[in-house]
C-alpha cells in the first residue's frame, strides 16, 4: 500500500512538471503526454489503490483476494490503453481505423500473446485453478504459486524426483495451453486421491492372513483421511454426477508365474501421497518381517553350469 502511494505521488509530480512544460512551450505533443500521465494517475489510483488495496482487504479468503487483484490489474491495463489511444488519435474515423489496424496487426504478430491473455482471463474468471492448487498441464506437474496475465508459475514436483516431491525448479507455463490441453487439478473440488502399494508374496505364504493384516494396517493409518474424504465426496456429488464409492482401504489379490500379488488401494490427501505411502510401507514391512508364515517374493534366475571336456596337452 505504501509503495503504491509513493508511485502515485511520483506520477502526480511528473504530471505537474509536464503541464508546466506544455504551457511554457505551447507544445501539443507535451500536452498529450501530460493527458496520458493524468489518465495513468487516475486509473492507477482507482484500480490499484482503491479497488486493489482498500476493497481487496475486505475479502477474507486469500485466494479470492488474489484473484480479485489480478482481475483489477487486467481491467486497469485495458481501460488505460483505450483512453490513451483516444487522447493521441482525436479524429473519430482515424480512431476507428487505428483501432482496426492495431487489432489486425497485433492479432498476427502477437497471436501467442493474445492466446495466453485469453487463457489468463479464462483461468481467473472460470477458476480452472487457483494459487495453491496442484495441477498437471502439458506434462508439467506442480503447485501453483502465481497466476499472471500471460503465464502461470508453478513450483515443480516429480521431474527427476519420485513420489510427488518438489524438484526445486520454478516453471512458467504459457496460459494459452489451457485452451487446447487437458488440465488435471488435484485439489480444486476435492483434495484426495487414490494410491496403491503392491506387495509380492511367495506361493507358500499365508496370503489370507496377509490380506487381513494389511487391510487393518491401512484402515488404522488412513482413518482420518477416509473420514474427511467422505465429507468432500458428498459435497462433490452435489455439483457433479458422481456415483457413491467405497473409500475404505482394500486389498486386491492377483497371481502370476512368480508370486501372489497383493495390491493395497487407499485414499490419501493429494499433497501427502508420498508421506502416507512411506508410512504404510514401513508398517507393512515391519509386520511381514515379524511373521514367519509370510514372505516377500522376488524374481530369481538359475544359471546352469556347462562342463567342458578335458583337454590333454602333449609335447
């Protein structure tokens, strides 16, 4: 707020200097610059200080406040550009031609910019995602830390790092991709996802006992997440046609030539997938190590040894 007031004071002083110069030299050019600066001062005060700060502070929700400020910034730029063009081009016919030529030239030369601008408006107005959401766009996954007019900035996860952990890179994605690409939002309407852990057991293991024990471990570990997810899915079914689903952890059994495959399926907060996965894996491994009747299987290979015939060497 203080910084914006200082900027406004500097703009007002600059406008005063230009007014004095325009009157002293009787310059129409300096007069147009003065009028443009006055328009800048007025629009900046209205949209950046009054609306962007004073009114935005009354919005309690941080995401809504952030989106409101972004929209005010876009409207400020559009209105300022339209008024400045009106000052410099006073002939109505020339003004119309100027707008047409400007729009046509800009559409050809800056089509990617306009696409990104349109994508930015679509993101903010429709709420495709907000700051703090975890998204996947154009094979990039990350947590949104800023939504600009032309770019979305995300704190990248995955990449060369496994398990939904940050890589440390900050990635800028052009907003135009939302017009043509699929958007996966992990946290917009509900903040939970399903995850799986696969446990291969030997055929001589007591797999029934393993299924029962792993199910109990998962139920105890994810009890809080399951309860919270049920509330979110009930709200989700009001907005979308979502059939009722069983959110309790479950173990699915399959088998192949090498082992009996147990797949634990459970629900977890999207932002804590690796943490929950690691906690469950530790508890399951600890149980298996303490239980003699249950053994983890692995791929083994037998290598046959071929005997070579005896060779006698004579002088």
